[in-house]
């Protein structure tokens, strides 16, 4: 019989039934039944004392270990048999742990007990997020500049940074009229950004540092570092005049060239021979050259007659020629001079897309003053009258049919310039026309615009659906809405 209540029981060392034994002895005494866990809303990490922040998902092994460490000292007197989570609503700010413990009590009897520990999730901003929110606490800044009137290279660079997710460690991104400033909490992160820029766009960099404070006892110095990155002042569709020495080193190509794209190097093409060359950053800074025109000087021409040139004899020491372009001889007339009989003759690299009657944008070299040291020394017979740049399409129609979009960096902007929107539309059109640049850019499907068939061969170039990514949208049901399952 039980010595307390007299109920018949199987014999045990304590001579008590289970009910009386639990009433006499509480093996969970001294173990806290409530606690707190600190959670950062910004980066969704939990604080592991004293100062480590770790990423944990709900009901994960990492979060269970974090909660058990809070009561580790008081669990030393009992033996932990089992531990697990009890389901709680994800937004309730409560975590419940169901623990099973054993302990030897009176005369060697082992008692097992199940109890619940409840944790309150308290919000606390971690140091990293605190620095990001402060926006002034930075240790290093990368100043990216390009001294051009057009921002095509910057729009391309922005997409590269988004694709490789290099903007995630920035404290702040600030837009300046001729570039961007990236602020970082450490010099190493800024140096990583500089290395990335030098690999993706032709540029050069300088660095400096300023002493903020110095502890003479521990010999610790606190510096603020500044990295200045200057991108070459050449953009796509610029007409450039190379120095004679550089033109000769690139395979005896003509000095007047067109920039067809800017990636990690400047890609040039000679419109009279289709000869192509690449100029990297180091070569450019040794033999610098400038753009002869800015984009606002583009004029519209109409093709009167065009003849493809299938075979052209290579000059001595000539380099590689483009296979994607077709050499042609064309007679063109300015659309502003249609009431006159004045025509211009030129060689062009756009023979594969131009036909009589097409509108084309180009630069008029015959009726302008070239303020360039290399162009002024050239033989006037070697300077073409007109350089054609790209075929002209109806911009409003292209915008209506554009069923894709790009993402943008979140940055502190200055007052928007009226010219910025036009430049951004130019960049989007370049993406449609140049497949080589599209490979380095994440293009997202725009669900607001219906899909049209791609059978319009005479229309402007378009991006196929196969090249687009589906933009990820998380619905409310996936984040704990009514009837949602718990996120694990």
C-alpha cells in the first residue's frame, strides 16, 4: 500500500504511488518556465549571448539549441530526455518548448516529468542594422564617377551590381550628378567592390584614408577610407578619334571609330572596313581619346540608296573583322534637308539592317568643327562626311510593346533630371538590340503587358520570352495569412 494514500501499488523503493510522489517532489523546481529571446526585425536574426547574431528559421534545430542554452545551467541537475517545439502562431511573438526530464528521487526511484517553457520574442536591432539605419556610420566609401553626358555605362553597371548582389553590404547608396557613392562599414567590403568594378568596366582607382581617432594606450587607429573609381568617359554609340600610335597597334585600323559596346573593355569598330578591336582600361589611360560628339548632336538621316560590299581587301597588318555586321556604301539625306538635293555618301557597318527609305541616326562630320587634337591632324580625305550609328524606330511604339522590366538600386536620389528618362529609354533599347549585353543582365517579365507574337520581322528588335525571368511575388498566404501553414 502507498504510505501516503493507502492505494495498492507495485512495490517501489519510495513506497509511494506516482501521484503522491509528484506531490512530494517536483523535479522541475529551479528550472525557469519563462524566458526571452531577442530578434532583429531588419535582418531576421536571433541574438546568441553575449554578442553573436545567428540566422534561424522557426522550429529549426538552431533555434531549439539557442533556447536550450538559455536554461542550460538549471538543467544540469536533471537528465534531459526529449525537447521539441509546440506550435505557436508565427506572429504571436511566443516560442513554446516541451521538455521531458528525469531525476532520481527518494531511495533511488527515477521520476520522469513533462513541462513547457515559454519564450517571449523581443525586438532588438543588431549592430549591423543599427549602422545601416544611422546612414552616417561608415568606415569606407567608394566614389564611382564617369565624366560623360550619357549614363549608359552606369545603367549597365547598376544591373551587374544587382545580378551579383554586391549592393547587400552597403550602408547607403547616394546618387551624385556624375556618379554614385557606396558607403560601407568596413574597408574590406569597399575593396571588394573596387575589385569588382575594375573587372567589369574599364576604369582606374585611387585610395586615401583619413585618421578619425587614435588610442595611444592600445595603439589602435580608426580610419575612414575613400576609394575613387573613374570609369572611362566613353559610352556606347560614341564616335571617337584614336591616336595614330593606338590605331596602328590595334591592327592598322582607321582613326575614326564607333564604340559598339562597353563591357570590361571598349569595343570599337571601323565603319569603313568592319575591323574590330578591344581597348581595355590600362590601354585607354596610356593612350586616352575622347568622344567627338555628345548624344544630343545625333541627326536623323534617310537612306536614299544602299549597296552591300561583300568583299573588301584587307590592308597590311589588319586585325579581326566583325561577322555580325555587313559593310555597305550608302547615299543618305538629312530629314531636315528633304527640300534640297544635298546628299551625303558614306560607308557603314549597318548594311545588314538598313534598306532604302529607312530612317537612321548618325553624326554629320562634314558640317561641324571637330575640336579634337587627333582629328585636327588627320588628312581631311580620311575623315568621312557622315558616320551612321543606329537605325531609328518609333520610340512610343517600342515602349507600348515592351513586356519586360529591370530592377533598380535603392538609393538617395537628387532631383530627377528631365534628361534621365530619355537616357534610360536609350539603355533599354540598347538591351533589345544587343544580345551580348543582355547575357549579363537579369530581365524580368512584366505581367501588366500582354504577350504579343514575335512574328513582326520588320519591326524593332525585341527580347524573347525565353530570356526573361519570372519576378518572385510572395502572396499573403505564404506569410502566415488566414489558413496558412506555419513557415519552417
